[in-house]
């Protein structure tokens, strides 16, 4: 069996756990009773171009986030047809993906594709960055997501 060079793969540390829920308000209230939160919307701009199978698609979801030390928890309520709604219908909800942050989305996607790991959905922002859901569920039992935030504004002026 080949030994993978982990230095060029983004899976050394989990940065996010994405959880699909049927009702975001009920989920937020329940997590609050457990002392988990506060949940806030993400500051990053949404993706301008989301593609699945080469076709542009919408991402009809409501999102809220909280932090557990270095791990972000993303609550996802599907509000229309798409991957998240399919997951909700098949499973009733639960952990949808593990997220891993990368410095360069395109470079990482290219390296993963050379290893046979392909994206099933990719979102890009005009300002830079984005995300990719990877086709890992058949082997790993869960989707992996890689994400790159947009560049931070230069405040050295």
C-alpha cells in the first residue's frame, strides 16, 4: 500500500463539523439548552458561483455557526432542492461533512484530483476563496469539505 505524503493533503486537522437540521430555530433553541453557542451568521461573503456536475446550482440553505475552540460548528437547514435536502431526506439530519481549511482552494483541488479525489460541488467567490465538497462518502462514510476564506482586507494603510 502506498504511503501518502500528508504534507500536501489538507486533512491533518478538522476545522469544521457541518450538521444538517430540519428546523434551524428548533436546533438553535435546543443547543442553547445544552449551553452551546452563541450561533451567529458567518461574516464571509456568499459564493457567487456554485457548480455541481459542471452546471451552476443554487445553495438554498440557512446557515448559523459557533466555535468549539478551533472547531467551527455549522448548522445547515435546507430550504430547497439540493445536496443538503437530499441528505436530510435520506438521513433525517445529522453530521453532513467535516471541513478542512486550505490556503489555496484551486491548488488543493488540483492536488486532490491527481489522487483521484474529485469535487461533487464547488463554490467560488469573486473576491477569492470558496469551498468544495469532495466525493469521499463512499470510502470515508462522510463528505469532506475544503474551504478557503476570502483575502483579508489590507489594514496597513
